[in-house]
């Protein structure tokens, strides 16, 4: 099992009551650690390149890196563009070998979001690539406020766009550093009853691990995006590495030391998804 699309990993998750981790990557060390963690857990993994990552590393490099990791893995690995904001950005990701793109039109009026998402879904499908869309706006901790997903709009969005997965706003928030997100169960249930599309929670770091497990088993939520929790683990591992040997100056050795603790942190995240061993 190697390179996979988002649909390849989310449809079994939807059918069998588990979720897949969309793990946000910032470089080689964390991406490699996430694949190592997924192999240790016998679970699929979604490697995600978000806007911050893309501002630091060009898409062609990220596409080649993700595909290289996937082709050497013994579990399904998805190369995913997270929060693509334009059609051109999504097209470039597809051209660079990504197997999944997420178009974020959540700040747009509903009809404009649906129209653009539909266009990108069609473009992606022609290349055998999956597409995730977003309806409702997921805000940011100490930043923009969320706008919850309307279940009827979610049904309309799913039907018109034909997305492979749908990100929703139900109390989840990006960049949350603690596990105290209060998700709206009634809203989740109403969205579930209106559509059969796999659902995605962005800002999954703020959702307590035991709640992730419960939702993965009992709802149509099939993907949790986890970034902040793992970035915090990497930052601590890096500080520990530097403190352990204050004379060390070799970048490769310093960063290599972050991988074991980051792998363990990613394994813990994957375990919260309730995925069966492949």
C-alpha cells in the first residue's frame, strides 16, 4: 500500500467507524515521522501541506517529498493540499503530484463557494484526484471568529459540488493549544442526517483525544486535521535536542533527534482516530 487519494482512505473510514489523521507538515523531518508513526500503528495517514508550509517550501518540492514517502510506505499515504484558496493553486498541486486538494471557499458567499468548488472538483476528478471543500467558516484561536455550518446549506453544498469530503464548522477552531473545544453535537447530527459525505474537523488539536475517538466511531466525521498539537511536540523536541548538547551545531544531527519524540506524538494522535490495524 502506498500512494492513495483522500477518497481511498475516507470511504473505508466512513463505512467502518474510524477517522484518519490529516497531519500538517512543515518539513521533511515531521513528514517522515508521521509516516513512520502510521506504519507503526498500521493506519493510513494524510500528509498535509498548508499555507504556512507552502510559503516556506515550493509545491513541486512538497509534492515530490510526499510521493517519495508514500511510495516507500506499507500503509496508504495521501499527499494533500490543505487550504488551497484559488483554482490555480489547486491546479498546480495536482500538476505537482498531489493526490488530494482542499479548496477553502469558506469566506466566500455560498453560491460563489459552490461554483468554484464544483469547478475544482471536476478538474481534480479528471486527474484521478480527490477534493475536499468547506462549508461554514472555522475560525482561529485569538483571531477570526467561526461561522457555524448550516445543515441545509451543507446538504446543498454536498449535492451541488460532489466533494469527496466536507469540512464543517461545529465549534472547532484552528491553532488551539489546549484540548477544550466544545463541539456542537446537535449540529453534527443535523449535518449527518442531511448528507452522506465524509465530514472533516479542522482544528482537531483542540478536540480532546477521547472525543475524537468517540466521534470517529459514532459519526460521519472521518478526518481530523492535527497541526498545532504536533508543532508543539516538535518545538519541545527541538529545545530538548539543543539543550542536551549545547556544542552541537550540525543541523542534520539536531533535527534528526526530533524525529523519535515526534513519531511518538503522532502515534498518540493516530491512536485517537480509532482506526483498525491494516
